[in-house]
């Protein structure tokens, strides 16, 4: 009986050795490739039964290699499993879109690797014989894996982002205790504690509302709103944050009114302004403006930072992304993801434009 041939494509020698030892212990026949191009050449010359593909590899990465393998004669019959240290949901989505059958994260358990190989090969057989059933099974399995990765990212967010303001509140409270005889310092530290507390509350509320949106329960409670008054309250709330960043806050809203949920809209603006402040150089300004456009209200939050590259403008609204923009005050979080969900719950849309220099985050309410 011919042993099952498994191609191991990974640029790390230790990873290749571990995978090969696991395969050999199970009576499988491993073949090694050190990059995507070598893997493609081996598949072309003698197709394996299964491929274990790393994503980050020189010359041709795993995503590109998978796409090209699927285009080869017989390439659709090969089980392809991505084995990577990248745990982001966005990477998972790209891997599946490229034609991957499964997605494993490193470090992996040897027993699990063997089971995943066997399952992927069975699914490929089902795909050949009963395509519709294969699609149903794969869709269900992929949805569960995606949910698991989202949970991992959520835990990382809770540990990292929520911990920072809590630590800051604690440190400022200690400072407050030591400054009892210095009234000016007491007021300054108390303001910082209040600012951190508001940021923490906003992050927690964003998380709760995203959960509501996932369950279809994020329903705006619309009211007639004076935009000038609402923007004024938001700018007053974020005044200490702006002062700490040495960035000015300005508004050009006029006497516009709109129908929206005042709490959701205020938090959308607060998140957009806070995002702008994180990416604004000292001595610049962040401006909030509003105008009536095509019978709808359009609001714009503009900064003078590095801007957002065109290729990132869709992904910055995804969870746990937010965009880098060479920020001087970093934060991963869920703020922009919440903004998108809240605006869309109003029947509106959100997008990004250039400010030359800087970025303009635009929202139009439906």
C-alpha cells in the first residue's frame, strides 16, 4: 500500500522537522519545501495527497502558493491545510478565500495535525463525489473556526486594552493620595482619572453594543437632535484627552438637526475623535464638521496625521484592526468597528477620505 504523501512547505527548519517526524510516526510520507515557489514546483512535478502550508515564506507566500496550486491540473483534488503562527481572523479569511481546506495555528499538537490531515483528505473526497454536501460541511466547520479565532482576539483585547486604563486609574489614584497638600496637582490628577474612567466605560459599552449587533439587537432609539449641542458635549468630554495630546479640538456644525440615537451618535463621534487624537501630531487640530448633503446629514472628523492608505480603508473598520497610521499613541480596540455597526444600524454609511495631510472619517446618516 502506497503511503499518503504530504508536502510540508515551511521556511523554518524546526517546524519542518517537527511536522515530518509527526507524519513519519503515523506512516505518512513527508516531502519538504522551503518556500512557496519550491512547493509549487514539487506539486507540478508530482502532486501530493495533502499540503501543509505556512503563510509567511520567502519568494512566494502560502496564500499565493495555494491560489496557484488550485489552478494547476488536479490542484482542486489536493487537501491544503494552512499551518501558521498568525492567529488573526483576517488572515484566516484570506487563507480560506485562497482555497485552503483547513487552518491550524502554531504551535500544534502532533495528534491534532494527523486528525486534521485525515479530515481534510476526506472532505476533498466528498467534494469530488458530493460537492453540495462538502460545501455545507466546510461552511459549518469554517464558521466555528472563525468564531474561535474571534474569541481569542477578544481575550487578547480584554487583557491588553482594558488593562491600560485600569492601571492608569490606579496609578493616578495613588498620585492623588500623595498630593493631598497640593490643590492644583489634585485637580489635574482627578481630571486624568475621570478621563481614563470615561475611556474605559466607552470601551466596555462598545464591546456590549458589538455583541448586540451580532445578535441583531442594536436598534437605534431615534430622537430629534441638535447636532451643535451634541458635538459640544462630546468635545467637552474629550477636552482633557486633547490637552494631554497637545491637539486642539474645533467644531463647525452650525444649527443643523437630525434624527438619530443621541447616545449611539455621541459615542460614534467620541470614538472617531479619540482615534483622530491618537494619530495627530502635537500642535495640530482635529475638526468636527457637519453639513446637509443630498437631503441627509453628513458629519466629518478630520485630523492632520499620516492619513490612512487606500488599501487599508476597508479593514480599519474590522474588529481588532483599527489601522496603524504610524500612531504615536497606539490602541487596538473596537472603537472603529463599533462606529461602522452603529452608523449602519441607522441606515447610513461610514468611509475615509484624504485630508492632505491627514484623514477624514465621514459618516452619513440615513
